[in-house]
């Protein structure tokens, strides 16, 4: 699933190409129209002749502002975005919708898992499920400060991995980056929040923005990065079960399925 770094890198790439452009047409694939939580005919009619004012991210949602309306997309497991030539062929099975833009370009959304959620809204806080319950952006943690973080932590009793993935705690972190953050902080992801000492809390506070910012840099710096394949080869432990830990050399452990693994190092995480 795309998490904060993937969506933030995508926002950085797409925003200069999209902001200020007029939408001249809209097309929805009837096979996948059920992913749109809005009457399809109304969506196709209402989007054209509007400009994309702003592209931004909230948690795991990518958002496109069109004046008094907004397009909010939670790509879930299989959603992908692409800016393509308007006359190039669309993937017949996975293509969901396209917005034709002035300049003969198209913004296309595809979904190979058929699980994404698309909203055309006036107010995300009231029209997008769970939006109002989202916590602060995870990459904004330094602005909130360590004292705020300590107080926020004490509201929860979860295991560390579940806490990091709790969107009400911090928005944008999922399965992959929760593993990376726990590794960076040298904390076992299965530890209870109540077991954390002050120095553990400080290590966790530092690890969250560091891991996320370094991931965004790695994605943007990779000339061969394919957003549709979501290459995460730069990660230290996630999906690296059985390989050597890059910090201590111990073998990386894996729990759970290969689809959603929990990875950590018993050698240097406590």
C-alpha cells in the first residue's frame, strides 16, 4: 500500500505538472466505476472546465483541489497514478478514470487490486470516511515537539507496530514504514507502549521523521523508480526476512504473511 513517502514523492512530482491546468474532459471505465463514491454521470459532467488549483496529501490520501470541489483518492493496495499522453492506450482492465488536461496530457488512475476509494467532495472532513479522525501528519512530528509526542503516546496501550499504524495517532504510516521506524529506533515492534522508557520515546520521536524523509529522498533520487511497482529496495528490514541486518549483521526475522510481513532484527532491536 502506498504510504506517506510514496504519496509525498508522487505529490512532489505531480504538483508542478498539474497545478493550474484546466481539465477538458473526464472518462470513467464502466468496469471499475464502483470505486467512485459519487454518481458517475455527475462526476463526468462536473469535473471538466475546472482547473486543478492544488495537489496535496493528507495521510494516505492524495487530494486534488478544484475550487469549491475536491478529488480525494485513497489508493489502498493497488491504486496507481500516472501522467500520460492523452492519445496513448489505457490499460483495459486496471484503468479506472482519466482526466484529460490542456496540453494533450491525461492524469490516469489505475487499480490492479480494485480496492481504491475515490471521492468527489465539497468537504473531506464530512464526506470522506475517517477523515475527521486522522491524527497529525507523521512527517510534521518535529513541529509538534517531543513533549507533545510523549503526552500523545500515553493515550495508547497498543503494541508499537500497531500504534505507528494507527491513523488517529499519526497519519500516513502503514505496515512497511512502521517496521523501518521501529528498526531505526532500535525497538522491537511487538513491545507494548507502556514498556517504553523516556530514552525509547525520544528514539522513536527522532526515528519517525528521519525514516520518512530519507524514504522520500530515496524515491525521488532513483531514476528507475517505477511508481506502479513501488520499489522499496532501499528499506533496511521490511520485506527482508532471512537477510542480514545492515546494522548488526544478525538475521532479520519475519512474522506473518509475505503479503503483510512484520520484520525486525532480534540482534539490535530491544
